């Protein structure tokens, strides 16, 4: 399933004053996407994962060509994938105010990074890949996209599946979040997190 960029530390879980926000964008026309629905799921996942205060995450739906280009650029794999996660280390990568920002002067207002939103990262999903694999994976397109949203978000928040133990923990968390916020009950019997034909 999805890959994430290696070597990114877990983000802080507390932002400044405010509420978490999810920004969704649909940059493809292959599959109809209900942005408000996936935004709602993502906000519920953030709350369940303990994200508080002003924090931002972006979920972008792209076509196969765009996903293939991203997968090649960041993962070195020249084909489209279902989901990519791009975590940000908010303190190091996104909040550096730039040259001269620490200098003092009579007109310079001191910068309090705690007043800035915590930038969590981006999740990129390819709905047409999701549609192609849904029947051999999550079961249907709706459950497939829900799984990809949750899977990508957990990567952004620091989870991974690089060892058997971390895979087990991440998959258990995915199912719990989906049962709580997507199905509002038990997972369907045909739902699975491994691809039936081949594990990607």
C-alpha cells in the first residue's frame, strides 16, 4: 500500500490556538469524489489521534499520471500508486521564519511559533488506482478510499508498517478508526488490508 518519506520525525500533537483543519482538493476527473465526506472522516481521525489546537493537513485526489510522477520523484517507482503520505516536521521544516527573522528592531514583533498552525503534512490519493484495486482489497470503492485516507493520515502522524509489529499495530488502528468513524460498526467480512492477488 502507501509509502511515506523515510526519516521524518513525528509531529507534535498540539497546535496553537484554534481547531484542526483538513483542506481537501480534487485535481482529477476520473472518479467522483465527495470532498466534504472525506474531510469529515479526516477531522474525526485527527481528533481520535489526539491532535488538538490549530493544525492543518491536506488531502489531495489526483489522476494516475500525477500520482505516477509523484511516485517516481519521491519513491523512485515509475508507476502510479494508491496513496502517498508526506509528513512535515513542523518545527524544523515548516516554521522556520527565514533569514533575519530572529533579528530585533524597534518595529519587529517577536514571532511566537505557538501561534502558528501546526503543519502536519499532505496525503495524496489516486481514486482511479483505488477503483482498480478495490474489489481485491477493501471490498468496494467507498471502503477503499476510506482506508486510503486513514492509512495516509496515520503515516503523516508517524505510523509505519516497516516491521511485523508496526504493521500489526498500524492495521489494528486503521480498523478501529474505520469502525468508529466510517462504518460506525464492525468491519465488513470482505474487508481486508492486504491485496488478494499481490501485496503492494
